[in-house]
């Protein structure tokens, strides 16, 4: 009998934010897969090992993906990674692929799942707390109120037009484009907060665009989050704020 693939969201950084189902799934899978060259380079593995005992006793597949927008290169890599996972499934082993935040939001995992399922194998997504929800909680504010719109924008592409959309914005995947993002935000007079490494020991909070660094203090493959400028207590939000984060590992 073939094994089953699980895409497990480990949340934004704090192991205590992992769901019970995520922890139980990892415990029950003999094979762990991470989107890195090895477990020592995977933040998702570090997070999970903070609450799942004996992680180092499990077999671990280091399945890195190139940092490129070239679809042909990426698709070739996804196929290769999927084949590595399928080998373990053919051995009857369940595989837990760990991903930061939630597997349904800009995650490499979803491309792998599509290939694996197309090949006739079973796969399941185990949700995790999205990084932008953790950022909002850390800042003590909501992502959207009443009729406000909320937009998730990949900031490793052109964001100028997207920032003109009504409502609040979440900018993801900006670690490698941080200086460019800052420039656009300043040009448009956007107001924002930034939280880097939310929920981790290295967490930093920046209270304005001017305070934000020109470069992320971690590699683009790691987690770096930004958040909105909170409105005054007990007041209704009358202007449009930018809520944005960088999270480049997915």
C-alpha cells in the first residue's frame, strides 16, 4: 500500500502556534520533507522540532527549489522533488512536507501536491496559522473591519498598481526586494509597520517606512514579515493603510 503525502503548515515562527493536527501528523509520518538543502537550513524544521519530540530520529528529505521566476526551471525542479517524494510513498511511507505559515498561501508545496496527485497518490493539506494573521495579532489590530477589502500582493513583482486598490494590503515575498518596496511605499505616501521574524527570537518591529532596513537581515529563503500601522484605540479606520509582509520561503 502506498504512503500518503501531507503538506503541513507549521505557522509563522512560534512552535506553540502550530495546530494539534499538524503536530500529530508530523509525529505519525516516518519521513519529513523540507524545502531546503537539509533540515539544518530549514526554518520550518526548526519550528516543528521545537514542539515535536524526536524529530531527528525521522528520515528527512532536503528538497530545495531554485530562487527564480523561470517557470521551466521551476517546473523541472517540482517534477524532480515530486519523484523523490513518490519513491518514499512507494515504500509505503507517509511523508510530511513542512512549510512556513499555511500551505495554501504562496507555498512551493502546492505545486508538488498537484504532481503527486496526478500520478495517482493521495495527498492532504494540514493548515497552519498564516504569517499575516500572526503579525496582526502581534500588532493588536485587525486585518479588515466591516466592509473593508483585504488584498494579498506578491511584492517580488510590480506592486505599484496593486497598491492603488481600495482597502488594506498584505505584501508578501518581499525579502529580496525590500529596498524597492520601500521606495514605492514612500513615493505613494503609504503608511506601514513591519515585523521581521515574527514570533521568533530575532523578532524586530519597525514603526514606519523610514525605520525599515534596505535589506532583510535574513536570506530571502527565510521568514520576514511586515504589518499595518494600527489605528488609535476605539477609533474607526478612516484611511487606507498598507499591511504588508515579506515571507520568501514558500
